[in-house]
C-alpha cells in the first residue's frame, strides 16, 4: 500500500511539473508571437516609407498635392494596359525567382 501511495504522489508531482512547463511554454509562445508581429509591423512600416519616398521622387510638388490627388494620379497611371502587363510580368518573375529549385 505504501508503494502505491508513493507512486501516486510521484505521479501527482510529475503532473504538477508538466503543467508548470506547459504554462511556461504557452507564455513563451505568446511572447514569440508578439515579437513576430512587431517584426512584421516594422518590415511593413519600412516598406511603406521606402515606397512612399520613391513615389514622392516622381511628384513635382508632393506637399501641394492632397492624398486624394495622389490616389487619382495612381489610379490613372495603373489603369493603363501596358502598366498592368508590366506589373503582372514583374510579379510572375519575382514569384519564379523565389521558388526553390525542384532538383
């Protein structure tokens, strides 16, 4: 009987330790998810700032134009068939160059 009690206590202790490890692992997972979100947000912010800077190099007086003016201009520019073909070609080329080699 004493052996059974010791085994039961040992199992309870192992369960307690496992639950503590699980709680710690879940907490660590949340931390890592938060870090990933921050990195993704930082990458996006960097990309947006870089590309906005590129756009402004083509606008003669960017401070005079409103956001609506810039949107109107971009809509006009990107409606062209040649622009759409070029955009599709760039996207396809980028996707092909990012695919891992099959052999």
